[in-house]
C-alpha cells in the first residue's frame, strides 16, 4: 500500500503543477488588467524576487498534486464507508491545502481570509464530490443494466 501511495503521489505532481499554472493564467485574465501575474505580489516581497517566488509556488503546487493523488487510495479501501472515506480524504487534503495556501499567499493572512479560503475549498470539494458520485452512480447503473441483460 505504501508503494502505491508514493507512486500515485508522484504521478500527481505534474498535474498539480499544471493546475497551479492554469490558475495563474485564469487569475491573470480576470484581475491583472492584461498582465501576467505568476504569483501574488506579497509572495515576491517575501522571497525578494519573482523567480524565487515562482519556484516556491511551483513546489507548493507539486505538493498539492502529490497529496491529492496519494490520498486517492482512500477511495479503494472497501472496508470503509463512503462517509469515512470522504471525511478522511477531505481532512487530509484540507491539512495539505490550507497551510500551503497560507504560505503561498493565496489567502489573506487573517482569520477572515482563512475562513473565506476554507469556505471556497469546501464548496469546490463538495461540487466535485457530488459530480463524481452521480457520475459513478450512473456508470454503475449502466453496468448493472448490461449485466442483467446477459442473464
């Protein structure tokens, strides 16, 4: 299981970096007035220059990709209920995402900023979870229909 977690996590690194990069493009398109903004200005200030801030943010995106991919093995633990799987997956990834977002300056460094970021994270998690749940439910229904036809 440990080997599977590590290999799955490693496969998530490029996806985490890609998603992080795409988010910077989307954010730049919406709020940067025609300029590309690779990182938050406060992160550049903290690191002293833009390249160091970009490298740090890339490492943080890689960490998030690793975490989400590695914890996907939770969905394969058949002895656990869907509620336990969901709660564990959410908790672990929130513990990865929230400090990462704080240190990368993706959230305002205040209680209000934390609550706002956590709320957005939770809403996105719920939307993705519900979408996946109903997609898998439809797929299972189709498989069961096919199996029942062959009987």
